C-alpha cells in the first residue's frame, strides 16, 4: 500500500557542462583562493575545525552540529513526506526550481518507489512533498521522468516577489496586433525542444577561445553586430525571430510571407498604393485648404495602424 512517505536519496542533479573559471593574479598567474581565518586567533583554520553556529547576541553563539540537524524531530528529516497530489498545470512555474533524480534508499524502498512512480504516471499528476535539506525544510515537487522520479525543489509562497512594481506603464494594444502576434507565435510552435537553436552556443564559443589560446592561434573573430535603430515593436521582433528560426531549419520564406499577410494582407497594401496615387493626382488640382485636410486624415490613419511599442 502506498503511504505518504518515501525513503529516498537525492544523488544526481542535472549535469552542468558549463565552463567554470578560477581567479588568478594577472602579474604571475598565481591562484587566488579564499582562505578561512579565525577572527579570535587570527590564523587560517582547516575544514575539520569549522562548524555551524547561530548568533544569539553579539557575544553569544549557539553551536549546532550536523548530527543534531540530521536528528531533527521532523518526519521530513530522513524521508520525503508527501502532502498532496495536484495537476502539474496548477503549479505556477515560477515556484519550480532545480531538479534532482530520486534514488530508493535500499531494497526496502524499491517497491514504494516503483509504486509511486506508476501511480503518478497513471494519474497524470505530480506530488507535493516536504523534505529537509541544507539545514532547512523545503517544499518539493516529485514527478515522473521516464522510469525515474524527479524531485523539483519548490519555493515557498512568501519567497515569490510581487511583480507589481516591475510592471510597465499602461499601454493600449489593439485586437489586430494581438492576432498578428499570435499568428507569428503559431508559426514558431515546435513539437519538441530539439535542434541547433537550443544548444549552448556561449559555452561553445568560450571553449573555442580557450583552445585558440592553448595552441597560440588567433582568437575567433566575433560576428559583426547588427545595426539597431529604434526599439522594435513586438510584431517586428516576432517576425525577426520567425525568420531566424526558419533560416536555422533551412525553410523558405513562404511561411513568413503567410504570417505577414495575416497581420497586413497584400491586397490592402496594393489598394493603399492605388489610393495613394489617386490622392496624389487629386492634390495637383485641389486648393491648398484641401491639401491640409487630406494630410491630416492620412496621418491619423497611419498612426492608427502602426503597432504600438510593447
């Protein structure tokens, strides 16, 4: 029978393939290290001499050992306590943090582990659990990934910052602009996150610099930055993203043309050109007052069609 506790360990976090740097003295490339010094004895101490403590007052520190933390009077101190099961879509992604693979703690925990995995898979839900780690109780989200269970650390509700102060000023967005943006997004929809555009290009570029310097070769040339004028609006930015995505997949511009037509049909453009020609012809015969009126009307229509900045 499936209980609400799971005895498991968290041995494997998602692998980190990024390049890490150390600090060095530029004059002689000597390694710069952080040394731990006792303020009272004014000497460097080893890790074996270092422990945890809680500063109660300026002169009083309460020492806390790792054994005392492991023996906390909490059900989550040595096991994962499952509190509830919820649909994954009901969890705000901002609360989901790093993920760890769960491993059964011995043969005894193998059956409950497999039973929980199969129950989660069949129910299409995720678990909400509590567990103790790094000196405090945490909230977690166990979910199925293949034949394993992944535990995602979760942030407590009071850890989520209120975004009200970060929101942009009030702006108006037309229905046509929204439909155009949705159409462009649909053209970029993918079934899975696989492909050249989802690789870590930054790490690859740093690796090339390291290799070039190791072999005393010229550094790879940086690509010329694109000229940027005024800030692009949302539709223009999405259109540019579509073109880049299609180019990386070796697709033609036909799809982009269709998407562009959804926002501004070609027929309307052609009609607009004809209207402009007629207006120009009329302007040569109309009085000066009529010219000003026509110019004002044209300006109003143009600003109404221009997408507003996001």
